[in-house]
C-alpha cells in the first residue's frame, strides 16, 4: 500500500508561514526552514510586546501628568495622592490627555484637589 503524506495540508501549512514571512530580506522570506524560524521568533516578539506596549503607555501618561502637575507647583505623587483622597475617578490615560490637549480643564482639576 502506498504511503499517504497529505501533501495538501503540508503545503497549506508552509504557505501560511511563508505568507507571514513575506517582506523579510533574502532567504528569510522564501526559504522554508529559515522563514519558519523567523516567523516563530517574530510571533514571540509580538506576544511579548503586546504586554510591553501597555507598560510603555502607562509610563508615558505618568510623565505627562507629572510635567503638567509640576507646572502647577505639585509633584506627580502629591497630585495622584490628592486625587485619590478626593475620590476623583479619572484614570491616568484621561488625565494625560487633559494635560496635553486641554490645560484649562487640567488646571481646574488641580485647583479642586489643592
């Protein structure tokens, strides 16, 4: 009895990986073994960096809030402590957006917590 290898599924699997590797330089985009390794590592980085993106944005928001709070004579930690004590339910993303795009509204928040 002849050996059955299911070439259709194997080819489809390789095509899927090669499609993901499209755009890489040289053999990384068209040689199966190299492309497989490239795609695997790229997907690992993508998974890791989806987590890191959240971390980096939170850090950016904190820097923006700190800069805006310091322009009103208050540090970031003082400002956040007073906001939490007053029970103002604004997260860092919203506060950073107000600090950047609507300084008047941010100033009102600072006056409220002082």
